[in-house]
């Protein structure tokens, strides 16, 4: 079989250059915006995508040409270049900002600058805003509509999807059930969990609960799956950059996150009415458990990060970006080199108490057998080993007990 081969999606909004059975370049047109991806088909669904494209007679893909692909690729590069450092994108306040397209480009200087900026942010405040992240606005909009429709259902219907005995790993978790570590007051939120979709016969799939569909919303699970796998792919790129910053092989994290125990969590913070428990807030101050967290499109302000000066800094104006922060697992692995920073979601001002807030974090977890032993390269005389050896699964169980999701 000869490569490269060229295909175009049926709607003429995605163009592909297939360079092998496991790699392809992709140019996406989202509205008037372009994204460029280099995909290494490590997951089953990506491998099936390559297979479908090569078949050439699929309903999803049509034959194309090098000329057509290069035309679209050139237009995408020009679009991305012209939109750098312009007012077309918001400038996040409170945390540094980076551009993932720099890392995914073939420009070594841009790639290294991205690695340096990401590493500096994670050694400092532990948070960064990422633009050109590869999660289309169309997908975000579809996911938000599904979650708003679900959280708008009556309480009896929603509680059909609350599954006892699995620590909230899948399905619906009712209002006030989760609390921050060390707090007794429940957070003023309700949420849903999508988990891993194991599609390659990996035995680890037997360890995960099945994902849950919502009978009242026929596209709910389909859109949730698409969002989950898109977030996961973006997270994989970011972990490649983190690995390089740490002096590891670029693909160090890949085997640990393949079919990992990640969670996509659509959250609804309902309007605050009447009396609330003393100390209750939308999300109490906490650190995330996992490796990294990707947060997209909060519908209202409220996120605050605790900086090195012990000051709460509001993260605002993050349109067109996702917020990505270090979790405790990555902090532990790097012996505190990368910072898992305390953050919270505060209650709205009095005039906005009657409004809902929605957000969608993706908690990127590894497989449960990943050792979180401090990396030798992060231990020296000035930075002695700070943590006992533990696996990701053991650590997760310990932390879920602390926040009230398992007893």
C-alpha cells in the first residue's frame, strides 16, 4: 500500500493526508476557524478511522488529492498565523496563556517555546490557559446543550441515573453529595460522569463500570463519547510537552493513559435560593486528584486560583481557551516540581444568585497500576523525596474517601 493518501470528509470540512496505517494529518474547518492536528492512531477508534478513510468507499470519506489538501493546509496555517497575538481571541486574566498549535507545528523553535512556557507555568502557579486546543466550538455547544437539557429534567428522572455503590464513577451525582477535602458542607452542585470507552479488547475494560445513556436524550451518550475522546487526545498532546519539559521520553505517559481511568464531568451549579448550609460554596477550595485537568467553557465567572502570595486570583476572560491545571498525581510524581494549586468556585454576587453556572472539566487519570513513585530526576539534596511509593489506583481510592464519594 502506497502513502501518502488523501481523503476529505463528506461535508468538505475536514481534509486528511494519510501517511501510514497509524498516522495522518488533519485540517479541520470549524465555522470560519481552522485547526491542524497530527494524529498518531494509538486508540482503537483512531485506527478504525484510518481504516475507513483508506477503504475509499465509506459514507464518511471521499477521495481527494494532494493539491486540495495542500490548499487547505496552507489556508489553515495562514489563519493560525494571522490570529496569533490579535484581538480575535480573549486574553485570559489571572493565569499564563499558551498556544497548542505551536507545539503541534513543525517549527522546532515554536515547539520549544511552548514546552518552556508550559513548564514555567506549571512550576509556578500550576494553571495555564490553552488556545487552539483542538476541541471545536461546535462540539462544546452540543455538549452544553445536552447537559443543560439533562440538568433541567425533574429530580425523580435525574435520580434514575444515580447508581449506588460505585463511588459516582458513572452517571448522575445529586446536588450537595460531594464536598471538598476536610470540609463537611456539601458543594452546591450536581454533576454527571462519563468514563473510559475501551474499544480495543483491553482486559482493563472489565474494571470499569459501563457508561450510562439517558433514555430521554438519544444523543446524550454519543456526544459525551465524542467529547471524552477529543479531550483525551488534547490531554495526550499536553502530556507529551510535559514529559519533554521533565527530560523524559516524549511518549512517557502514553502507555499509562491508554485506556486510563479518566472522567469527563459536566457540572451544574444551580441558582442559589433560600437558606444554604454555613460554609457551603459552589466548589470548596481543593486540589484535583488526577494528572492534569482540562476545563472548557465555564458559562460564568467564579473560578479562583490561590497564588504563591496566598492570594485568591480570579480567572476570567477565557473565551476561546481551555484551562489546564496540574493535579496531585502529577505533583506527587514530580516530587513537587510541578504544582497542584488550590482552587475553588465562589458563589456569585448577590445580583447573580438566581443564575445557573455550567462547566465541563476532564480529569485525565492514568491506569490504576501506574506507579506514582517520585521520578529520580526530580529528587536531589535540595529536594529530598517527599512521598511514599503508591500506585494511581491506591491513591485515587484514598482521595475519593476523603471527599465523600466512597465510604
